[in-house]
C-alpha cells in the first residue's frame, strides 16, 4: 500500500500557530511533510496574506485568533502583518514572506480563500454566465498570488471551494496544478474538476465511501454514506484525491486503507501509529 502524501494543514495547526512563518519553518523540519497547506486572501491594498478567517478577531477555542480586529480585506497591509497570531509572537505573514522560508523540496498547497469580496458562491458548480463573472472577480487577486508563487522554486498546488478561483487560476497560470475543494456535493466537485481538468479533488474526510467516518457528519456532508465513490471516479479520471482534515491516527489509518493519495492533517506523525 502506498503511503499517502502528508499535507500540513495551515502548517500543522494542531502543534503550531496556524498559517505563520514559524509554523511553516517547523513543518518543513518534520520528517515526512510533503506539502504545507495555507489559506490566502488580500489585505486592503490587494497584497496576498496568509490567513484563514474573514476577520482578524475570528475565534479559536474561545479566544481571538489575533490581537487585532476587522475584516482582513479592509485592513491596511501593515496592520494585518502586525497582528499577532494566538499570542505566539508570530504575526500574519504575506504570502511572499511565508514562501521565502519554505524549502523547494516541500510543496505548497495555496488555498484561494476569498478575492477581497464576500459575495462568493462557495462549494457550487456555476452556470456558464455566473462562471465568467466569478472568474473576472477572482482574476486580479489570483494574478497577485501567482506573482508570489513564481518566486518559489517548489511545487505549487492551488485549491479552492470557489469555482471562480479555479477558473482564474487556470486562466492566469495553467502551469500550476489545481484542486477543487468539495463542500457539500461530490457531483458538483467532480463536475468542476472535469471542467478545469483539475489534477486533484479534495473531499472532506467523511466523503470517502466505505469508511467508518463516512457515516459521521462533518463539513458540508451529512451522516449518510456517500452515493458516489469519489475515490474510484476520480482515479478512473486520472485525478489525485487528497482528503481533509484529519485529526488523529485512526482517521489517518482509515483513509490510508481506503487508498487516498494525500491527507491534510493538523498534527505530524499521524501515519506512524504503532498498532
Ligand atoms: O484545504 C483543506 C482545508 O484547509 C479546507 O478547510 O476551512 O481549513 O481552510 P479550511
Ligand atoms: Mg484551508
């Protein structure tokens, strides 16, 4: 059985301040980390920054993620980059600053979170008219992200829950691999993957048919066995299947046994269980 690729979610958010330079440095030092996953969106001036939530004061286990407040997309770049993440001493980095510390032997999965506006169509396959409008809405931000990625020497994989982001990524930088992030519908995810011939599809951990986890509610999926075997369909179409987000060794073992290609994990070492 091939070992799944280990993708460090926000830089192993379970053991490091998420989406920071410190997390990226630590993730690169962990043996077996193939890739780091990060979330990107623009600050007020359009510069791509690495941050997950819309707001700087978004909550983590009852505490704010940073010591700053406000919508990232409305906050001046210097204020975003001065915001301290989870009292760690680490601050919110620009994408360019984070990529500088990632060795070229490690890949980066850049999740395109929002293009500086909120009226997105999340996790849906779009009509032809809507698709073109959404691509245009994403394009300026994706161009900035691609500029930053072009300075990085390692492998880049773009992913997004938004079809418009993938449309723009394909248009601006077809040389980079792309993955559709699936929210509530495997058929929509597969449709979008086909439309842009995405190299990969990224379903949530409970969307893999035949695993015990498939009957647990998580992300956009209810507690019912998926009707589509996304692993079989995607593999038949030549696409890689990377699954998110795994929090313990048991989940990792289930997905490894199912034959997924990659696993987005919050903790390092989940594939090294001794049982
Ligand atoms: O890329 C997988 C995962 O990061 C998607 O969810 O909300 O953690 O960005 P989220
Ligand atoms: Mg993400």
